[in-house]
C-alpha cells in the first residue's frame, strides 16, 4: 500500500534532498510551496522537485492570509521576542503548518514532513502546530535522521541521481525571507564578537550608504490595523511592501542579537524587518496616546507572553486564543495617525494624533489655559503615600 507525505518544500538544497530521500524509502512525496512574501516559487525549483521524485507540487499564495491573520495580531499585541525580534520567521511557521495539514487532508496523506535541523526552532513550530491541528498525521523530519554530515555530501547525493541544483557560491549564511522580514545566520555571524560583515546585509542599506536626507512617513491605523501610508489608503500587503522599500533605503530595521532558542541554546541572529520596525513603533506610540495607564501597562505584559507563544510555536493554543480576545478589545480606540522620521538606521516618532486621544493639552500645559487643579495634588500625594508612612521604621 502506497504512503503519501506532504513536504514543506522551499526548493533549496535540504528540501530537494528530502524529496529524493523520502521517495527512496517508498513515500509518494507531494511538495508544498507557500508564498509568504519571499517571492513566487521559481519554475526551476518546481521542476527540480518533480525530477527528484515528487508526484505533485502544490503552490499557494498565502501573502494576504499571512498579513491579515498572523502579522496583524502580532502587531496589535506588540509581540517582540526578548525586546528585539519582531518574529517574522516564527510567524510564518504556523501558517505553513496549517496549509501542510490542509493539503495532507486533500491528498489523503498519512504524513507531513519538513527540512528543519535538530537544533533549530522551526522543527518545534511546525510539529507543535501540526499536532494541534491533526495529531493523527505522522511527522517526518529527514534532516534529523539521514546519514549526510555536510552540504557537500548532500550535493553528491543529488548529483549521483542527476537532480540539478545551483547554489550561490561564496555565501555561508542561512537566509529566510518573508513579507515581514528576513533572518540571517551562520557563517561569520556565529562569532558573537565579529561585527556583521557588509555582505550579510540583505534588504537594508547600511547607515553609511543611506541618504544624507531622511524621510518622513505617516502611518494611519484603524482599530490597530494599518490602513494608509503617507495619506494613501492601501491594501495591507501593498502597504507593508511599500513601507519596507522606503525604510530599507534609509537603513531602518536591522537587529543583531543573542537569542534564547526553544531547544535551550543561545544563538546569534541578525534580522532585517524595515516595515515591521516602523509599524511596531508607530502602533506602540498610538497606544500610548489612546489607552489608559492600567490597560496600557497590563497589555505590555501580555505582549511579552504573546511573543513567547509565537516564538515557541504555540499559535494554535487556548491561551493564545484567549489573549487574542483581550487584545482585540484593547484595540477599539487605537485609531489615528503617527508620523515618523527615518534617518540612517534610526526610526523616530515626531508627531501623532487620534480622535480617541487621552492626551489633553489643557491638562498637560504649563502655559496660559492650564485647567489642571494643582491644589488637589497635596491630598492625592498624602493618600498615595499613606500605606508607606513609617514603613522603613517598622521593617527595622
């Protein structure tokens, strides 16, 4: 009886080897390719999958779903892992896993597979998501099991089977791109004392190369969702792509960090997320203007947990679903516009406005027109300090 497996296929070296390796072991391989903004799958990659032994290649354009159902919730939550990582790669994994499972059902497959290594985060994200959606599907991870010890061995394996693949020479970086950002690791970046080499830049200009004159961008939000850029209403995918181009030109959105992986090791990661950086900064500023202090501070704590859930592959969980409900309610007043200056790698908010602003100039001003009752301050301070009066004396 034939067995069918749906493989998350990128067209690169590892997943091309996966196709043949699985086929050699009796699996009918369906190669699944997801466009999450890294670019349409190349014709030669599809051809290579078929030469390697795939019985079918399924391609889906997931950019709109990725932006609406994954990027926007993370943006609303202000999900930033360990204070730096805007989670571009992590966000795409549950979406790809969801469609892997859907294709597996459509093809009546018994298993799904991925090309992740045994020390990375993505294996966790794919497999936990898949088990949450359909625990009856077997999950195969050839890279964790096969006999190959190096990329050279993988290349010889393909060559011996006349499977064509062209690799870019001279680059030792591992790259993952999507609509929300790009991750760069390995090579010279594995030494945390070595500054990122110039050839590690992917989308961004270096600050030195960026224009001497900065750019001003204005982002408008409706209930936490970006809806317009520089006064022009745009569909979400188009807005992200346009903002990415502008911010990249000015070197905005690069992060170099030591990161705590799910599997327990530390790794050095470099990320470029130009549009994500600008939108996250703008959204956070609008929340500061429209949310009261208690809600704002509590939501900031929720955002930390939300980021951990995304990073750990726990997208399809009851806790994440419950947090979504809270976050969605908190976004009802997050409407308005934020203006930012982009200059040689820096992104700075310079102005903001909202019909729901809690900021009132008559209360904040120190000039004529001040409506704040300063005489009430003494009584407020006395009551505020009451629990702590003589506390140091009592503790001695």
